[in-house]
């Protein structure tokens, strides 16, 4: 009889904790607001270098990129040679940035172009719109918004 009572208390406690955590999750999703940028013209672009880069090349590339008007922020991953940068698309386009970079030092770099399929998606291309977590979060947001 004592074992039944203990199992009942443990089961109730675990169920209560799960219920509380679920309520916290729903409240968090319902109250989370998306980040709004002041600048509607900010665009993210990418260039792929054909070889791994060392620290001297990194400094040179970032210096050349910063000298281009309209480029706001940049990040260069030296291991795989991927340069990601933000630019104001009313001042300069991604193609113009790429052309200026190649003209400066004849870099061996390819401009990354998003595929038509990825560009047509309404959600983040990294996320899977068929997953349970996406559908659950979207449902909670629709319920409270």
C-alpha cells in the first residue's frame, strides 16, 4: 500500500512539472516578438573563396570590404572561406560589391546566389516547415496573435 502511495506522489509530481514546463513554453512562444530592424534596405550577402585563408589574407579582405561604401558589417570564416556581409541595397548591390572586391586584388572568389527554390520559401531556409516544432510554434503564435 505504501508503494502505491509513493508512485502516486511521484507520478503526480512529474506530471505537474511537465504541465508547468508546457505552460511556460506556451507563454514564452506567445509573448516572443520578432526582431524588427529600423533599416528596410539592409541586405545580407555572401561570397565563397576557393581556398582556405590565413590571417594576413583575412585582414586584407576585411579591409578591402570595409572600404566599399554601403557595406555595414562583415564576418569571414577562414576555415571554409565564406564571407558574409551586410550592405545597404540602396547604395550598392551584392553584384557591385563582388565586382569591386575582384577589381581590387583579383581575388579568387565566387558570388553566392540563392537558388530559386530557396528564395521562394516563406520561412527560414534552415528551418523545416514540416517539423513538429515549427508547426507547434506557429500554431501557438496564431492562437495568441
